[in-house]
């Protein structure tokens, strides 16, 4: 089991991409700590599922946009497990609107949840990783941050910010044997895309070379590679898991 006895924090871990990454890591022996915002039942079920695989799991009801919440969660994970090997910054929301119709809170909520959370958790784990002289941070961004998507000025900005954050931090901590990478997701079958009108989905599928939406498992497989020893010489990179959409 490649990740046996390692420890990962996964933000937004109870559904979609975050859940798939948490389960894939656990299946390979990694102990998991994850946060959630509201769905306590989903968090309890995920803890049980991870434990059924033989790994340990802790859930935290923490708003990823809160620096104090992130700092306290990281401290508790460190106290419980003794180390933190991986951080997956996955927490994210959408508030899609044209800019002319976008309220200030639509902007603030998306930037705080999607981008500030990356600062919150990365800042909280980085000192520990530097002391260990090891660690990997993986940021789950989007092709929206690469190409821009109309109606997603807030989301595209947050995801583009994650890409800049990834590259800058990789340059800061590479000498400490810490890698920082990102996955830019295309259209993935999650709760976020489930609400899209079918005619819009059909139009998007026509633009994707592989002619389908991706699955959370497609992203999880790429995440496992980037967190593994096979990717120790890869840092500061953004790998698109998008079926070729952003080529």
C-alpha cells in the first residue's frame, strides 16, 4: 500500500472530487482528515467508509474560509497523527452570474471559499512540512481559471488565483523537499455540474474531444499520482484533467 501510515488533509471531502480523492488515498493506506461545512450525516458515512478500508479518519465541521478554523483543524490533526504528509485544497463553490448582475457577496463567498481557503490551509501546514523536510500540496483548480468562462468571473478569478499560488509556493518550498502542484478540472460529474441544463451539457460535450464529462475518479487517479513518490520531481505544474477541453 503505497501511502501506508501517511496522513492527508482533504478540504471539502464529503462529496464529489474531494470524497473520491479521500477514498483513493485511504484505499492505499493513507489516514484522512477532512472538513465539511454542513452535512454531518455525509461526514459520518465517509469516516465509516474510510475506516472500513483499514485507515483512520477524522472529520471536522470547519468553514474552509476561516483562517482560525483551518489553523485549529491542522493543529488537531498534527496532535492526533504526529505529522501531515499531504494537503489537498479541494473546497469550492460556485455563484454563477454575469458580472453586471453579480452581487458583492457572490464575489466574496466564491473568493473566500475557493482561494482564501487555499491560503488558510497551506499557511497552517507549511511550517510543519518544512520541519519534516517533506510534503506535498495539491490544489484542485479548474480550466475556468485557464480559459475564463462567461458567467464565472468570480469562479474563474478564484481558480486562476490558485494557479498563481501553486507556482509561487512551489518556488518557495522546493528546497525543503515539498512539492506543490494543481489539477485543472474540466466538466466533472459532481453536484456542481448536475444542476446545469441538459442542453448546455450537450453543447459542452460536443466541445470535449473525448466526448464525455469526467468522473471524480478520473481526477482522483491523477491526484494519487501527483501525491505519490512517482511525482517527486514534478512541482509547480498544472495538469488538466478535462478530456482535452482546454487545449
